[in-house]
């Protein structure tokens, strides 16, 4: 397999794995989808500062419209509250609710068990290497995007 074929294989594999992981996650997590769960995790990891839809979209590498749609589906379920930002009247602030934190607590053991099953074929060293390579690919994607933004 030549370099181009390897690069195409990597891109295709990541795309297919993303879909499969989403399907697995949808079975693991009750009440919400894997993508919704991931969004909630990302919002939590963003820290205590006020988070608006634009900030979340940037952090997730997606569009404002996509995030607005996702949080709009989570709000009636009680996982987030959406309100006008105190800092910017044009922005919508998104806050996690107590229901979200309870959900994380109630499902963390089960999620960890399922994750362990998924990665049981990997040694600790292989996981370290995999993390390193994913971080390197992420840096490469960011550099690619910066170059393209500069060219436009």
C-alpha cells in the first residue's frame, strides 16, 4: 500500500469508526444519543465560565446551527438550560443542569465498563502510542485548517 492509499485508508477508517462508535454509544447511554452525551461532556470540560453556543461550536469543531439544534433537543429533556447571555445580549448561554450531573454519575461506571471492553485488545503502551498519534493527527488537521483559512 502506497502513501496515498494509506492516507485514504486512515481517513476512511476514522469516518467508519466514528459512525460505529456512535451506534455503540447510542446503545450504552439511556435517554440520550452518543452525540448528545459527547456534547454534554465537552460542555462540562469547558469549565465554569459562561459558555455560549458559538464557544461550544468552536470547541466541538462544528457549526453554531448544529449545536443550537442539539441543545434545543436536550433542553426539553432537562439536561441543559438555554438563556440570554449576561455578557453578550446577542449570544445564547448554555448551562448544564443537575440532571446532567446526576446522569454522568449514574452512568459513569457502566460507560467505563463498556469503554474497557472496547479497548481490551490494547496494551497500555499501545494506548499511549494511539493517543500520541491521534494528538498528532489533530495538530495536523488544525494546521491544515489554518493554512486553508489563510489562503481564502
